[in-house]
C-alpha cells in the first residue's frame, strides 16, 4: 500500500532533499529543494491516486517548472545602476 512514508523514502533514495505532505484535497512538496518553490502542489485527493513512479515524476516536473520560473524572474529583475553621488 502506498503512503507518504514510502514516497518520501523513494525521493530520499533518489537523492532528493524534499518531503511530500498532505493538504486538504491536495499534496505538496516542502523543505530542502522545494523551500523556495512558487508551485509545489499536486491536486489529487489521495496518495494512492498516483503510483510511486508518478509521484517521483510529479516532483521532477515541478522542480523543472520552478527552475524555469526562477530563471524568468532573474531575467526580468532590473540590474541596479551604481549610485552617482559625489564622494
């Protein structure tokens, strides 16, 4: 039977520093790698809605998505011009 412990152990076995937790009608990745993620949720009612492989795939898909979000944000962040105050 699939449970949170099994998913978290598999993620850890694959070298990912992250935890899966249950919300109200969804699951979310938190801690470690996912601490700064903007999108971390998987909308499914039960842990058994996905297989173990699908949970790992969802983690990898969200990791890639968040990497893209962060890259786009970095490109849009204006660079500061040096101050021109006289010394």
